[in-house]
């Protein structure tokens, strides 16, 4: 490249983890540019606007370049002022030791689905070995935990897509439920587009006519929160019409009779009454899926973020199994992960109930295996702790966490019922946040640590297909900025446990490989060199001479008997339904230009052309006297937030949609409800009762 150095790495944002090349002029080390890798097998030269502008994060003027501490220790109304790393680590260690006076579980960690596998692994180990605390969970609990739980129950393995993205282009029918990749991960659309161009029938289920739905052959717009009834209704029709695959059910599954009994009362007209989807459309969907020589059902957050999200994902799995899809070529069930390391982030131990390799923390054999790798007594390892929101909701209470260490997560924007979350954070004795910018959560902290970001770090990420990728360092972090592995090692050393930790990513990854060996997510055979040579390696990969596993379930499922499990699924109304005071349904989601809590993308000028909006149908807008671009207050039982009105016919007449990328006065999560799914403990972000009123003109 002459005067440039080019490093092949991956976009910092979503689970596509598009392959990019970061080009660094030798004359100006921080004036980096980015371009897509034409030959990378997922994005194949594609990038979205977020990826194209990602290098703006590296030299952004808001970048944190030094640790910050309170000018008056313990007083969060005092200013955050620069400190040295030894000073900041000293404050953190002192606060941890003080909180441990209330018991080891009084110190907690909160991780993120954007952390590399090495960091996620190290954070889980840090909580169990350095803090010896049960209190650790992460923001992935808000993101994909319901379909992960359902996948584990049904298939014995949770891998978002059990096949490569390219299989989507081969499927003759695709049913996509509650996902909008055309806006959230545009490079993935090349596979959908190729399938459609080849004559495949695509069906999208979404209360909005999204960009993805607009290109589909059929769009179903159910009332938010009724997907389980919809899936049960489709299975009912498939059974009644005699299009289920009896041989597959007999040879490869268990539990069909109970699942069939559970859908026997989901007559099409009843399902139409519950969901609002016309019977004719229900019949069309079943006919398309049954007639196709290959078909897949894909789900995303829209179907999962409900108080019955796990059972809803299971209902879609039941339909896929009844039609004989999982394990067949260009067919099956998959779920589209959102966060950059949404897949790897839930495999290596930062979940409350989990050890590396997707092992269970309450399994004696798993504890013994991992304890041996870590060089500790299995008896020392804590038992499973509380899930993310349950931990947050007890912060600062008797028996709850009193000192919280947050990595790569902006909880006060991304957790449900944000005002309640802010109150709980304020009740802590001590809060530490590691981030690249001063997020809304970091602004509440006692100590803020500046951390290295994507192009400045070495490590691995696992994309939505289960393909393990190498995040390569293109340039060093700015002076004064350390990596989270270094910060964790320094804190552990301050606690007298530093001997258990390394801050070298390769050393940590090699340890992760040993800890995961023999587990569900087995990385034992994956090395940085293999990833580089093979453009990523799919887990499970139990040995260095194993080719990796792009496609799961061709011969057997991951359950003890090798059969996939049907489970009966019962429908219940959402915990909040419209009332006189709150006559509409509120749902939340993403927009193309922003990512997650917006802590990064809101700072990039090229991405700020869209602000916080509330989408509503013209009929609803007329009913409340709102015109396009008016300022509207949206109200729920928990809070109130302001948005600019986006009035169009691409949404149900009873539904309001707000994106969740903003905090403060436009916080979508000030409105959402923290009703938790009983199995995954995922909150019901996607549905609550709301009202709206005009508060200002355009
Ligand atoms: Fe980055 Fe995702 Fe956009 Fe690809 S699709 S460029 S990974 S944000």
C-alpha cells in the first residue's frame, strides 16, 4: 500500500462483524480510513453507514483519555477529574474491599455483548476467582437470551444460526419473524435478495411494514405480543392440513404429541381474533412453507423480547420441527443475533449461570473442569447468581450488590424501566464504568476507566453464524488508555489475586480454548492462525485438525438422545394491554444509522441526520391531533419521553414505535416495562401500554 499500512479486521458494531480493512497513513497515525474486504465470506464487500464511519470513533474529541475519579470521594455530585491509573485502581480496590464487608456477593460485574471473547471470558473468571462473587451478568440478557434458552431446550445447543448466512440465499422459502436486517444489518440483505431473485418466497412478520417486509412476498402485521398465538395457529393449520413431516417427527424428535395437543385449540379464526392476522394469510404461510423444497424460519428480537419470549421462540421451533426443517439442506430454524459479540459473549462465562464453553455453573463436572484450568478449588467457585435486571433491581439494597463494575454497557439507557434503573444505580455505594466515551451510565460513576476499542485491540469475536473471527490491532490505543484485560489484571492484583490473570489476549484465548474443551461451544481447535488462514472457524471445533462445524444438526441434535424436543406452548396476553388511560401499544427497536444505546453512533456527525422519533399511523395521529414532525410526549405507567412524530401508513393503527438509541428526555426505556420471561429472564421490551399527546408544533 506504499505510504499506508492496511490491517484486516472487523467492524466494531453488529453481529455481522463485517470484514474491513483499516488503512493507516504513515504520516498521520490517527487519520485512519476504512473499506470493506471484498473477499470476506459474510459481507462480501458490503458495509453499512455505521461501518463506513467507524474510524471516526478512533480520534473522536469526546474520547476518554485518562481515568476519572470524583473530586470529592464518595460524592457523585462532585466533578469527575483526571487521575492516574494507579490512583484509579487504588480507589476501585478500596471500594471493593469495603463492599466485601457485606459479603462477597456485594460486589458485582456487568458485562457486554460487545466485549471480545477474551474479555468476556476474563470478566467471568474475574468475578468467580478474583471477587469470588456470584453477582455477574451482562446486557446480552436483554438481547437474545429467550431464543438462546429455547435453542438449548429444543436442540441442546444455542448457536444463533446453525448454518452459514449463505444458506439463506439457497432456501426456497424464508419466514422471518420480528427482524429487520435491511435496516439493522444491510450487508446481510444480499442473501435475502439473492434468494428472492431466484424465486424464493419470503414472508416477514412485523407490526411495521419495514424495509425488509416491503421486499417480501407476504407481510403479516400481528398485534405486538401475540406471536406465540400466531406460531401455534400456523402449527394447528399444518397439522390439520396434513402437511407435517411424520417420518422426520418420528425419527428425529420427541414430544410432538404434547405440542400438538397444546395447539389443538388455536383454530384459525381464534388466532385471527388474537393476532389480527387474517385467516387467509395464515393459510398462505403454511402452504408456502410446506410446498417449498427447502425452508427456514428465522427469528429476532421482535419475537423474543416478551414475557413469554422463550416459549414464543419454542413455538416457532415447534413449527420448524413439524415441517421437518432443522438439519436439512438450506433449511432449519435460526435466530439473528444483534450485538457484535452477541454469540461469543454468551458462551464464555459472563452470564450469571454459566462457565466457559457454554457449561452450566451448577454442574459439578463443569465446575471441576473449569476450576482445574483456572487452578482453583471447585468448592471456591460461587453458585449461579441473579440475572441482569434482577441484579440491577436489587442494587444498593440489603443482600444486593453495593459495588458494581460495568464493562461495555450503558445500562441506564439500554435496560428497561430506565428511571428505576437510574435510581438503583444511584443507591450503590460504588460504581465503576469502563468505556471509550462518557456514556450516561459512566457519568453516574465514582470511577471511569478509559478503554481501548476495536481497531486498537487484539482478540476474537464470534459472529451470528458461530464463525470465530480475529479482531486485529491496527494501531495502539492513545497514551493513557488501557485494554480491559489490563484493567482486570490490575484490579485483581490489587486484591491479591493477580497470579490467576494474564493481560495478553493470546494467552487468555489459549486458556479459553482449554476451558471450553469438551463443552457445547468448544473452541479447543481454534487458533488465531487458523482464523487468519481460513477466514474464520465455526465452533464446535474440538481439535486443531477438526475442520470446524459450519452446519449443525445434519445427523443429530445436541440433546442427550440426539433428538430435538418439541415442547407445548401456552399463550397468555402481554402483561400490559391497552386501557382507557393507555390506549395504544408501544414497541421499540433500532434504526439504520444508530447502534444500541447510541453511546458511539450518536457522536458521529454523519449518523445524526435522524433523531429520536415516534412512528404512528395517520389514523392514530389524527385521533390525538398530531401532525408530521410535531413534538409528541409518549407516556406509560413508568415514565414520559419526547419524540418527533413520524406519521406514515407503515405501522399498525394501534401501535407506536420508538427507537431505543437515546437517553434523557427521549429515552424509550423510560417507557418500557421490566416484565421478565420466567425462563430466560429477558425483559419485555417489545410491548407495553402507552398514550401519546402533542406538546409542540413542527
Ligand atoms: Fe458494521 Fe453491522 Fe453495518 Fe456490517 S452490518 S458494517 S458489522 S454495523
